[in-house]
C-alpha cells in the first residue's frame, strides 16, 4: 500500500510545510532546500510509518531502550496535537530488498555513536531515504527529536522566514560555514498567518552556534533575548502544522469560530475542544490554563486594585503555573518584578552559568504583554533581567511560571487610571 501520494506541481517551500517537498542531494546538516520542481503531499488522514534501524540490538541495553522510548513518545506527542498519525514498523521484519523499497516511504531513525548533533533530511526524499539521525549527544532530549521530525514533515527553521529581519538581527560574522545555510531566507515560505515566534522549537537560540564570544543572533523591537528559549513545543508550532496539513478541515466552521478567541484553533481529534495559547484553555480559549505542579493545578485569577498587591511563589520541583491578573476596563495594569530565584546550570562553558546566560533552560517567569498573545512574552530568568515596571492596557494579563528545577519569584501588581 502506498503511504504517500505524489503530486507534480510548481514547488512551494513552506515555513511549516503544506506538503513534504521532494529533496535531492541535500546535506542534512545544512538543511538547504533543493528541489527539482516537484512536490510530494501527504494524503489526508494518512498513517506515516517510521522504522528505527537496529531496533532489536538497541532494545538490549539501557541507552537503546531510552532512545526507542524517546523516539516513540516524540511521535505520540505530535500525533496527539495534530491530525497526523504515525505507526512504528520497527519490529516488523522485511527482506532487505523490500526494506530498501519501503525506506523511500518510511521515516528511518538511525542511531549514531558519534558525538554529533541530531539531524534530519528536509521533507520526503523521492528515490532516496528520509532519515533522522539520533546521536549520543541528543537521544535523551525528546524536544530535539520532535524538532527533527518536524524537519522531515517539511518545516524549515523559523529564522529562515522572509520577515525575520523585523524581529532579529543576524551577526553573519559569527556564523560558521556549516551553519550559514540555516539562516538563508526562503522568500516564498508560507506562514499561514502565524506570527514570528522566537520561542518556537524551530528557532535557533544564540548559545549553540556561538563562535568565541560573538552571539550570532540578537533581538530587535519587542523581542527579548530570553524569548529565544525553545525549551518547549509552543502553541505557534502546533498551530502551524495543523494549518499546513489542513487538520481544521475535520471540524465545522462553528468549531473554528468558537476556538478563535486569542487565535486558538479546534483540536481535530476532538472538535469540541481547542488548541489555545499557553495561558488559556477551554471550549472558547478564554479560561485560564490549568497548568500543574506535582499533579496539582497551580495558579489563580487575581483582581488588581489601585494599591500594590504582592504575588510571591517558591517551588522545589518541576512544573508550570498560570495566573490571569484582571483590571477594570479603561485602566492600565502595572507590574513590577522584584525577585527571581533560579537554579544555576553547570556546563562546559562555565563552572557556574546562570539560566539567564542559558536562555531560561531551568525556568522562567513570563509576562505575556505582547499585543499578539500567541508569541513569547517578556521572560525573566534571573535578577539581572529585571528592569523598569511593565505597563500594559490589557485588562487580562496572563503570567506563566515554567520550571524544570527549583524556582521562585516575587512581583507586585496594581492598576492605574490612564
């Protein structure tokens, strides 16, 4: 049975692909799009098979079992959040010639013992294998594996969008030859109206590709350096792939309109529910998100007054919380962050690097004061991020704390009359 259908047409290169573009002679470490003018589409409702090479040997030791588990969970996460389905063919036995035939239609997962970064081919490759390489350097990071799967589905790096220069600047002198192609703008990349989000899992952060002390990208306009934290699959990542693969077609126009508050979209696996921006949930994307710490809902809806009110929290475990601070119509909300407590990160670059220097790896407080609630807001990783007070005309201001290690913060809020 053919899993993927072929359609010949003018190539359309997508930021998050409407289809799996056919790629020839691609260096998958560079991810440069090369095409012969054809495009390969996924069938609607298709099941996409994947095959973990060397499955039997891998499952005989702990590293291999962890790798298999992380790969399977990465596919399950994407399946749960989209209309795409993935099936693991790793335990099936194919004659060598038949496996070579199927490899052109499967996603092959290869394990490399070399200390290299994870990598993937971009899109489905006709007459060749579609490959994700998972190495010892990254097999434990499920989010990195998701990043590579999204490349296979046709997703380029966000910093290759044609509008990127409105949000970031690129220090080309700090780029290496191996990384320059990941910053080449694709002028006809489709975005489906989803805004540029530096917090996307598909956006590079400054740290990984630094050469000496030169940061290769920085922020302009309202984008802060900590907004580059790609430590989670964001709402915009989920929304882009759902729109690109037309998952919303499974739901009614009424469902689409009902979920459209705060730019939400219907969940194609249950059209009565919605995919919403991080601080929201519910059938209309207007309820406060019930994020959890120790399996307990964390956060609250708070009413601001004209007097300063303090919100102070400390956590000794991982988790996330959401607060909505409300003020009367016609007033402005003022927020002052007083203190951030984070867990230092020890790395090979520094014996004691703070999470500020590592883009909120261990935790952050996010004030979602952007006009577009879909993109990352102001993030505070430690006290040196604290500046002047934040004043916004929003009457509902979402605040999120997300952390993988002990974390704490203190802030004050009030409303003022304009």
